[in-house]
C-alpha cells in the first residue's frame, strides 16, 4: 500500500508546538485528566473532532472576501442555495449556524409527546434534540455494527426487519419521519449502501413515512458506495449523491464536516407546509431565512466547500489517509474497530488495556495517556461518555464498547503527522501495562464527559 500523498500543496502554515513531557504532565493534572479542559495550544496533533476543524482552500478564502453582508437577499445566499439545490435536490434550503440547530428546528416543529424517531444510530445531539422535544430515539442499525472485529462493507445499514417491526409496534401516526445518518458516526463512521437506502425508502413508501438524512458526511458515504457497491464505479460522486438524496424527503446537515468549513449547516426539505413552519421558528432563534445565523461570507465558503468535497482526488486522499492510519496500527497488532470508517480510527480500549475494569474508565485512561506521552488529543467514547446509573436499581450501567476516537480533520494534517500518531500509539501499546485506571472526583448531572474531573487509581485493583 502506498502512503497516501496530499492532493494539495501548502500556501499558509499554522505553527504547532511540541511540549515537553513535564509540561504535559502538569497540564493534564490541572485539567482533571480531561482533555476537554486542555488549552488547544498545548496540543501537537488534535484529533478531538473532524467537525469545524477543516482547512479551507485558497478558493474558499477568496470567496470569503466576496461576502455580501446584506441583511436580506445576499448574493452569497443565492450561490449557497443553488449549490445545495444542485447536489441535494431538495426544494427548500434553510441555512442554520450548525447541525444541531437544524435538528432542533426540525424536531421542535414535528414532534409530539409519545412519538418515536428511528435512525440507524442517532448522533448524541440528534438523540438529545429528539428526547428534549418529547420523542423517543431508536437505533435500528444492523447487528453487525456492534461487532468491532467484523469486516462488513456497509456497517451503517438500517436493519429493515427491525424498522418494519418498529412501525408495526408503534404505528404510523407515532413516526413522523425516519432518519438515516450517513456516514454513521456513532457506529464508527461506517457507510450505508445505496441498496439499503433504496430498500428503506421502499419500505417507508408502504406506510407513507418520510425519510430524512443526517447528511454531515454524505460525500464520504458516496465515496464508499463508489468504491464498494456494484454498479457505481462509473458514476461521479455528484451523481451518486443526487441518486441518494432523491430517495429522501429532506435532510439536516452540519456543514462543519463535508462542507469543508469551520461553521455552518442547513435543513433541506420538499414539504412546503413544514418548510414554512420551520422558517417561522428560524426567524425567532437564528435569523432571516437568507442568512440563518451565518455571515454572507460563511455561506460563500460553504457553497465552494460543497463543490470541492465532491472532488475524487480529494476524497481518495481523505479516505486513504484515515484508512492508512488504521492499517499502520493494525499491522502492529493494535486493537482497532474494523473496518476503518470515513472520518476516524477508533481504538478498542478494552482490548488495549484489559487490566483496567470498565468502572475505571479504560478509554479515558488511554486518552489521557496518549496526551501525556505524545501531545495527541483524542476523544473518549466509552463509560465516561455513556455510563450512567440505572434509575431503578441505582447500579452503574456500562456501554458495550470502550472506544477512543482519533477523528482526522480534513486537509489539516499531513501523512507524516499520521505516521507520528501511529508510532506514538504503537509505543504506548508496548508500555500499556503501566497505564492505570481513573476515578471520578467531579461529575455534572448530564453530559458529564465534557466537564468531569478524574484522578488516577493507585493500584489497578483499587475500587475494581
Ligand atoms: N450529526 C452527526 C452525525 C454529527 O456527527 C454531528 C456532530 C452533528 C449531527 C451535529 O452537528 O456539531 O454542527 O451541531 N458531530 C461532531 C463530532 C461534534 O465530533 O462528531 P453540529
């Protein structure tokens, strides 16, 4: 396998600083062993998220200078609307300042108490917006998605039997729409096949239920379809995207991912009445319908980013860079979630640190060790993020998987940075028996992982 080489050259550089081990020891202790509390300046390679962290192109920056900041009818809005319409095809395009606002506007408009929203797997903000508005968020992905060792080309697929059973159980009137998250972030950035999207649409047609996409990483999903699904090798990414969205009635989008920008999002939909209701709410909380919480220059950057993300040289590099990082780790026996998804490599912390029980947050311990050893920031997706007390028994409930996500920002780090990340993790794996578990000293009542503070457990058996 060739090292993926960058389909761009560097015109502007942003210096990043190497810290000493002593500095990092001090900073991570000060942060309460929580990488969300670290100053970003003290991080060498930041893999906390691929969201809003992309590098924009010279073409996008040039577009920023053409920002038309008129309150209503900015020319950038028309460019944005035309571009989104051209790729996604939906009749109404409503700009928002990021993805979760699009979710909030949609669910606060359509949900009533007792309704359910099926999805392959809801992302955290989607789930929270559904639940906050009185709905129940159901994850109906295929069972294969939960086996970290199983290689399956489309692990993000919806389980159609589960979906049909859900519709029969709850009834059509309690399901205002079904969502398909492409790629499926919470399941490891795994794609959904066109066949599965088509079959989901056909099933929903029988009941008259609309299909929406959570489209953040749509271009990466299209690239996987082109690469893996028979019949798509000769099609362009745009053709694949258009076919895919033609099976839907609408979407929510965080442009902070495949929009290749640092802020922005939108809702796309065909229903005139729903669009009108959402637009009324938009004016209340985001802004006038031709800017929706964004500056004109941001809309221009999104319009240009959405065209660039369809470029196959770009997508080939993007997907290969992430996959190559996974391969470097896998070749050395580092336990990772397979297959490697579109935007991130996930370390399997239970297998990396089998001596640390789930009660001592193995994935968080690994995240902290990775910063301490190498100045790399990843994010824990394990018992710190998802563990909770059962309201009935009062006992701690742990998630199935303990993962550490290494999310790769788009066009930001070179392949040499990825080699650095791989070597650091391989090095850490050799010293894994020295890594100790953690215990909480502070936790907030909800979304505790953002603000939690923890300390090292002195012996691995303490509190086990
Ligand atoms: N849907 C998915 C699938 C996402 O991954 C995200 C954000 C959102 C919706 C919300 O979009 O941040 O613009 O409000 N994911 C980021 C991440 C935060 O790190 O995975 P937003």
